C-alpha cells in the first residue's frame, strides 16, 4: 500500500471515529431531553390526578402519591445514568475535536454544568419533595384500612346493583 493510500485510510478512519463520537454525543443529549420531557408530562399528569382524587376519594390519594414517588425514583435513576453517559461522550468529543464543542455547544461551561445538574438531579428532587409532602400531609383518616375496605365494599355493592 502506498503512503498516500495509507494516509487517506488513516484520515478516513479518524474522521469516521470523530463522526461517531459527535453523533453519539448528540444522541445522548437528545435521549436525556426526551426522557426528561416524558417524565415531566407523566409527573404533571399524576399531580393533576392526585389533585382531583384527593378531594373526592381521599383514600386513593396515598397510593397515588406512592406511585408518583416510585415514578420519580425511576426518573432519578435513569436521569443520573443518562447524565453520566452524556458527560462521558461529551468529554470524548472535547478530547477528539475541541473545535466541535464550540460549534455544537457555544454555551458557557458554567451554564451547561448547572443546567445538566438541574435536569438530572434538580427536577426529580423537586418532585420527590412534592410527593413526600403530599404523603405526609394526608390526613390519617384518609388512609384508615377499615375505611378503605368499607368504601371499596360500598362501591362494589353499588356497581353490582
């Protein structure tokens, strides 16, 4: 193989590697944004449902709040993992081609770091706090097991007739 052909092969492989790193970084960023959007919509719908149910069927408010709490914990875990993946691929992109960072991310570093922290940790923690407060603020009579059983039996007898 001639020197020119070897140089072209090496250059093409380097460009391919750089393209893969850039595409992977953009993919990780889009995936994180999409997951945050989905979880925000789901959490908001759960909060609206909680507001509706807590005024009419208080006995269902705690299970719904617990479901919201579990959903938020899932969001936190997936978000932290996705944020770590994004940091890793972004670091690889900065190492491979520092000039690309200026093209794709002309945002100051402190703002990117703060925004990533807010998206990955801040939003789920805000919702964890909301669900925890809602669970702890639920009146004790709303979660009385006998009351829940009586209401369930009442609903079943109404539905049977």
